[in-house]
C-alpha cells in the first residue's frame, strides 16, 4: 500500500457499537465509501464492509420469497436493497479487436451460440447464470493474431468506451455514498476468450513471445481506455480486476509461468491505477494460494473471493497476508446454501471473530456469489448476524 500505516492503524474503539436492529444508526456512521476506503488504504474503518453478487436467477427466485421489485417488475438492484458498500459503475469497454461485433450462430429457448469480436464461438445459457461453453476459436496461432486481429487493437480506443453510462452511474453512486469502482477483465481472461484454453495453455510453453506480444498490446489498450474513462467520465474510488487464475485444487499454470508471462503486465497496470491514487481489488476464482506471493508483490490492495470450495482457507491466508491485502468475501457459500439459520449464525460468527482476532481488514461476503440454492430469508438472516458483530 502506498505510504499507508500498518494494519494496526485499524484500531478498535470502545465507543463504537453496531446493533443489528438499528440500521438507521449504522447508516449514519461512516458511509460506505469511508468504510471501504479505510479498509483498502489501511487507515480507520468503524466496521467490516459488506458486498456480494447474487446471481440474476437468484434474485428472480427471491422475488417470490419477498424480495422487492422495481416499477418495471424486475428485482431491485442488490447493492441498494442489502446496503452493500461497493457499487460497480462501468468500465466494461469493448476489448475485442472487432468493435461492436456479435453474431448469433444458433439459438434455442435455453441457449444461444454466439461469435464474438475476437473470432471465438461460445455457447451461453439464456436464462441461467454460468460461464459459457467453448465451441471454436479462430485465433489459433500467432500468424492469424498478427494478420487479422492485432492491427485492429492499435486503432481508436475512444470508440470502445461508453462514457455516458460510466459518467451517469459514477455520479449517481457517488451521491448515494457508495464506494464506487470500475471493473473489467484483463489479459488472462482475454486470452481464454480469444484463443481458447488449449491454444492459450500450449502457447504459454511453445510460443511465449506471442503471449508477451498479446499482453503488451492489450495492456497498452487497457491503459488508453481507462485514461479516457478517468479524464472524461471521472475517477471512481477504486478498480476491480477480474482474472480467474485457478480451478479446484490448483492454478491453471505454474507460478513460474505466471511470474514470467503474466504478472509483469499486472504490475504495470496496477502501478498505472495507483498513479491515479486508486486502490485495486483482484478477483481471482479457484485455488489461488500458490500465487499469493506474486499477487502481494504486484501491489494489489484487496483480494477476492478466496473460494473455500476450491481449497482456499481464509484464515490461513489472513495469517500470512493480512498486512498486505484487505480480504473481500471468502465465507463458504455452502453455509448459506444450508438455509439452516442456527448453522448460519454459528459460521458467520466464527468467520467474523476469527478475522477480528487476526485484526484483518475484511469485507463480509461469500466466497464467490449467491446461488439459487440460497433462500432469501436465510441470506437476510446472515446479514443480520453480520450486523450484530461487524463493528471493529
């Protein structure tokens, strides 16, 4: 962290209380922006933060269990209803070589097969949350990249950015007191959605020069697009970078490969954001503990989501890295999925107390997102327990 005090700057104050039944009082203490800013910058926060990501189909299920709808009959936004502290405000510019390209190749009532602007064909559920099935990838070697795609990425970054939406969302959420952020994928996820897993993983070994060239071009493009966003739409309070580096039980490649081919570009873009005094949260799914030394050395300010079901242990991570990161999420979502309030209380209190005992800067949340296995009242109860115990 840039020039901030050590984590013992997050001091407990006897006068701070946070009763779960007094939400209005809670909201009149530090606002969301102040809480998250304090956690990420290692200054003072009165309480643990809170954020999460209910699936769209989870929210639709919950509307039948008492979750409110807006005037159009759709579920209200989760961060508004649950008083989350973080609010995304855009930043998802078009990163594909062919700007604005999307072609439906096949469609049924349940799914559609689409070609994106990088030449990749992916199969998406229409009414379910989930990652796409990989069907086909045209960017199958370096010659195709250099001839058909690379030149397009050197042109017109301003055409890729939705300035109006970003500016409108940013101004609205700032006025409401949220900690605002822009978020996007970066080079690792970009390669997977451009080359596909097989070509990407083999090229890490057989053609590292291509990987470096891809990452160089895209790092430059991302910084150009973000510069446009910052200068014309405004500065958020921070950045989220979405890069899934692991699966259950392991990383997708060795730490050595990440260190040589991927993390130099992470470091460059994190330093770019820090140049605007913006903290950066890294979202990385799967088992990522073997990469945490690299992540720490790169300068990230927050880490999400530390998936328990993939093998991560938030307490083990806290013991080693709490001086470096604010931890976001990490609470085993399978606890919520039991819908057993007694167990939910026990586990939420265990997580909160265990992290307090380690003086951890924590944003309460699940270890990824909230599935349709969770009932609305069970999740509301989990938040009530958090509010009873979340004051530092």
